């Protein structure tokens, strides 16, 4: 990549433990959780009263009353209220996009400091009234006379009163993300065994990272939780082999995706502190790593030309080319485990000579990724995946891994609904 | 062809009442033999599909708004809906030899030559053709041709036709030809391809499409009304499936051809697994099936100009 005017430095991160849906955080709102994650970050880095360049983030499932979710959350912290804050939305890549674009602003000199992150709650999902009922209520609102209003309201039928929860299906295909992934996994011949192995590795790596104290300065407790409660340190391939498939069941014997090798629905929030080198030094803050570059990708998934969660494979090819890097130049790989098969399908695609030549237009395959460098401190299968909070979890984890390893690089891949995704490069300091 | 008979745009509710009566008194002249194929066509003026109806259709099927700047051309199935009452009027004429009740929609083939926007007045012509034996009765093609209002149809050429559709129907149990013995063809094996979509149809899918199309055939409305007509449960309109198959794929400038062949009906509520496959640059093929039983509901094709 062309020389940028200055580095965007990752200073640190904070998240609340991720909780399985309808559990520990059942009564917490997105704003509660994001405020808590921000408060932890502010406390850790002494940002009380500080006016930052910007706070950006978002939530995938958001109440309409939370139109200014991030600003409202930031106002609930000791940050200077003159700190601008805004919402970003790119499905599961929301957090990564927020952090990436803030890093760009820092590089350009537009701002000197920023917090990027995200939050999501399944337990407090925005339930809305049906389209029919909303139409009638709006008609009644527009009515000029009591008679007109009554006439509109008289159209309400019992069936209109059923509340509607946000679906997990892709709007244009009606297929859930898991069903989409099942088609892709089948196409790439991803086996049940390799998915279960990846899931077990995720739990073991996360548990080991907790054990070693890695997360001590990355997590602050919330509502009685001090660690991700989806984690199963004693997970084993034998145990996982007993589970029945939950996605792609119409594939019969070829169905491979279970509740254990798919990410559970989770509540949680995360935040990452970024700054210019000068700003970090002036505030006597650590400089863990540089946020070097990031790339968005999108694929044509609607009629199945490409798998829903395969966009990062394309983004990676462009990003690596622009930076004149190969996979061999990376010390760590953080590939978001939406499903175990998502990680495996992306890696198979990068290994495939045909795919890399014919689809990505590369001279040779991007190559294989050494498993000992992959998600070394666990990923979403173990930690959980509160959609918009995942980017912040990954960036903070990877930056800390690279701290003290100047010039060593980390690779990030995050897939997202709507056939989109982001890849990013981080470099240790 | 004889000069078409000009009729006022029919009301579907009246035609369904008449169909009920026809079901009671046999349409056949005597001994179930066809005396003459009807050569008569009918034509009706249509004031144009209203903005309201186009919006209702869009709310049901999805897609971008008909803003008349970037999206003006109405979907093919909406033109079929406009032509359907005329088609029904032809089929409920005494000269039409098959009873309307018990008629099964087998397939549909469409050439959508020109874009038609909401509010454009039209002439809709319906005629019947290709009566042929079928192992379960008699099949017939009912053809709809849509022309601009005011055009002299007698001198109109194929280039003047905005839209033409051939609906193949089966008059179940009405044998106008000698019954063919042992002609039942073995069912073709079907292996579902990887699905690209899943349609979840509620128990009200038939009522919703009826509200947009005006096709209140009781077989689509509820379990009770469907049972009265011999179905186990309500089934969705075949053209609703065609509409979903085509949604988002029809070109704004028209000129496309498409077809759909119906197999097992879709019971309500139900799920339809769907796969779209690119055959070549201009052609897509589609198939819909029951994700549990693996039975095929329909297959179709879309060819861009």
C-alpha cells in the first residue's frame, strides 16, 4: 500500500464478556452493554473528561428509539460530551468497519483519537408490529377527523396484532445464514470432522487464553459475568460428534453443521481505542499495533453464484495484492467463526488453484494457512458472536497478540450478512 | 380467425358463480363428444393497471418501487392478472367445451415483448387453441394477447403485441377425445439441486395473492373452501409461484420470454425450496420443490433478449 501520512495505532480494547442469548444479559439493552464496554475502556486508559476525535460503532439488531445508539452510549460515559459519536451498520462487519474507517481518519490527520466498536442483543431484540397494523395506525395518524380515525382503526383484525421479531433469514432468499452456509460447505466438501475439530480448538484456545490471563486487560465484568459463558473448556470431538445437524438437513447424510460447530446467538459489546502515535505518546498510552489497511468485499449470492459468507475471500485477494503481501507474511490469522465451515470454506478457496486463478484472477493460490497461527486465542464458536461486537473483540485480541512483535502481521477476516465481508491487516509494534 | 367478440371487462366473481352453475349442468353436447372447437376469440378494453394495484403487487412480492423513472415496466405476472378475467370469460362461454370447475393450470409460456407501465390503457384478447388428449382428460391452450388501446387488432401484427401468454389447462376428467389406454407416463426422477432460496408461505398466502389478483378461486382461500372442491388443503396460486420465480429478474426494457410448468401443488401453509441456475449469459432456469418430500412443485426458465 502507498505510504500513508501517519500510522493509526491500536492502543487497547475492552469488552464485556459475551453471554448466550436469554441468559445473563436478558434484561440488558444494547445501550446498557455498549455504555458498559465504553466505561471499561475509559477507566482503563484514563479517558475521563477527554474529548476524542470520534466514537463510532453500531448494532445489527437495533430498536428505532436507538437511532443515536452510539452517541447516547457515549453520553453515558465520563468522556467529554463534546466528543462526536455516530452509528455504523454493516451487519456482522459493523465493528470492523467502524474501526477501519476511524483508522483511516486518523491516518489522514482528520482526527487524533477514536473509539470503534459495537454491540448486539438477541435477548432485547426489536419486536415490531405487523406491516398491516403499522399501515392502519399510520392511516389513523394521518386522519383529520375522528370519523376518519375510527374508520381506519376499524380495519384492525386480530391477526394484525401478532408481534414480529426480526428474522435471521436473508431478505432476498428467505434462507437463514446457516442454510446458506450449508450449501457453501457442501459445495466445498467441508467435512463434519474438520468442523468439529475447529470448534473444539476454538473452545480450548479461548479457555487457555483465559487461563493465562490474556483477557485480564481486555474484558471488564458485567452483570455477574467475568468470562464468556458459551465457552466449554472440556469440549471434545467425541462429544460434538454426537450432535445432530441443525442446518442443511435436506442434504441428508451430507449434513454437517451442528449447534456446536455453528456460532450460538449471543449478547455482548466491545470497544477499541485508536489514536495517532503522537496522541498516544502525549497521553502516555501503550501502542500495541498499527491498523495497516482494510478492504470490504461483496459477492453475488442471491441466485447462488457465490456463497453468502465468501466475500472475505475476494477482499483478501485485493487487499494482499495492494499491500504486496502473501499469507506467508502473517504471524496470526483471525478468521471470524460465524460457522466452523465458514472458516474452512474460505481457507479451501484460498488453497484452490482453480478458484484463485479463475475467480480471484490470481497467478497462483494464496496458499494454506498454518493451523497453529489460526484463531490462537479462540474465536466466535467459543466466545460467541454478538454480531456488531465481534470486530472489536478480534481487533483488540490480535493487537495484543502482536504487541512486542514489531513488524509481525496479523490478518483478519469477517464475513457479514448480505453477501459482504471485510478483511484487515494489523502490524505489531 | 373470426372477428373477436368485444366484451366488457368481466368481473371474476360473476365468472366463478357461473362456473359453479356450469359444474352442475354438463357443458358437453351429448355423450361427452366435442362437436366443434371454438374458434371465437373475445377482446375487452382494460383501463390500465392502476398504480394502487401495482403497489399492492409489489408489497406482496417485493422489489423496488414503481417510480416510473427507473422502474416502470410492470411484471409479467401483473399483466397476466390483467388478462385473467378475459381468459376466464372466454373459458366460461357456452362454446368453450371444458367446464371451468376442475380446470388445472399445467403450464404457462410468455413473450413479454414491450414494457407496459401502470395507467396505460390496453386491449386484451383471449382465444383458445390446441385442444388435445391428456391421460387425465383434455388439455387446451388459452392464449392472451395484450395490445395498446385503440389499435385495430384485425390488422395488428406480432410486432404490435405487447405481451402474449399461452396458458395450458387440463379439463380434468373431461375426455373430448377417445381415452388413451395405458398412456400414463412414468414419473421422472427428481434430484433437488442445491437450493438458493426458501419461500415460507403462510396459511394466508392464497388470500393475499387473491387480494392483489382478484382471483378468489375458493381452492386457494382456506382449508374449508379447498376441501369443498376436493383438495386436502388450500393450495397457492400457480401464478404466485411464477411471480416469485421472476421477481427481480425481469428486464425493465422487456423483450424477455419465460415459461413455467406446474407439478405437485403447494399446500398452505408450506415451504418451497427454490433454486435458480444460470444456463448461459441470457438464460436462467428455475425449480421449486417440497424441501421435506423432495417432490417438484414447478420448473421454469427465463430468457433475456
